[in-house]
C-alpha cells in the first residue's frame, strides 16, 4: 500500500449509490439463475409446500405457467423434479417415457425451451418407495454399480424427452462416466452433464424432502453424500474425477455452508461452477423474514451475492424468478 490514512480513505468509493454500483466487484445477472421446480402426478391444483412458503408441487399446467414466468424474467434455466403417483423399489417411473418427469420435460421444453435451458434432476429418490437414491442390496445398502445402470437409463430417457441438460445428484461413484457413455451411445452426445460433484449429507435438505416426497424410509445418505466435516481435498478429488469422466459443469450443494468449496472449485475447474441454494437456506430466510427478524429482500440478495462472490457462475435458487425480475 503506497498511501496511508489520512490520504488513503476507502470510504470515498462508498459515498453514493452510483459510486458503489460502479465499483461493485460482484454482479448478479438473471441468466446466472436456475429455478428448481417440482411437478407431481395426479393432482388437480398446485400443492403448497408447508416448509417452503411460496413453493408448490406443480400440476403440469401450473408448471408451464411458472416456466413462462421464469422465461419472461430472464432466468437462465429450469431444473425439474418429478413426483410419480406410483413408486417401487427400482424407481420404474424415473425412465418411463410416459412418466411425469418425461411428460413435463416435453411440455416445458416445447413451451420455453428456446428461451431457457430446461434440465432434469437425474436421480431415483423421488421415484423409489424406500426413498433412497439407488438400487438396494438385500441388506439395505445402496448398490453403487447397479444404480449406475439405472442412472444411465434415466439420463437417456430424459434426453429423449427433450432435457437440454441432465444433472445426476445421487453421488454414486462413476455416475458421470456411466451417463456420458449412455448418452453418447444413444445419440445424445450433445446433451451436457451438470454434475452434483460435492453434495453434502446436510441438515439443510430437510424441506426439500417434503417438496419432493423423498425422505428415506430408513437410514440416511451418509454412505454416498460427503461428510460436512470432510477435508476440502475430498471435494477436490470428486471434482477431478467428475471432470475426467466428462462433466460439462460441476455443482456444490448446499451453498451457504460450503462457500469455501465453491471458491476451491472455481480456482481449479475449467468448466462452469454451479451452487445450489437449498431448501433449508430458503426456508430459514423466509421464516426469519415472516417473523420480522430480517429484511427479506436485502437478505435474499445478500445471500445470493455471497454465493456469486465465492465463485459460483450459476446459482440454483427457489427465488430465481423473483430475483431475476428485480435485477
């Protein structure tokens, strides 16, 4: 530093809104934002999610309306989660061409696919009757390699239904490579993979499991999701593996408690880095704001700016449409 106080006065650049805006080093753009949306089979009206005020389980009609609103606001993408009427041990509805997620993908892509990137969560927990992310062994453990076969089939079904990107979230070893090979083999070599690369066994996922109706019926997901107390190097190992297997973009989930991981990913990856502002992050801010404990709008924007400043190129957030309008 060449100058010291009283010559050096950093407050000079903070004196007015125009000055602060001009020198801001972190900027959000609507296209940075991805809206997660839930579509449920067999309901006549959107169903509010009690733990996520403002979020609903959509009908096919209300999902199309929400997609139009997101597109008009300039949101960059939509990621769809399907909730079938019937579940079984292998999640058969997940790759059924007539299943709720594939039907919704076709309809939403036909409506707004030229304006936003329509993508799908590529996992099994919403579709299995046991609520786990994969095929179970006789002892109740998740069978990694048998699950890869299901993920590959699901990704192909999603691509055939028009998904412009697939997003495997199960944290199975080798999932990116298995999906890449399946997509290429089925003639979908142009469909990119957004890998859930560092997904932690987090308490912040609680409200999502109500929204997606995917709470495990026994046990938890600690054997495949990362330990919140794990070293940064564990996440970086997952990053290198996913990149080597062909990931086109990588994700950290949740965002708020893992800003350090987002920064490390941005420093090391040569592909876009996404972060998922998850249901618990959303619910806490909404609850605090409803009680008058925080300024809702400012807290939402500050939380998103923090994720962006940490290094995220893309942010999955339930406030995507609202914030895009504000921007």
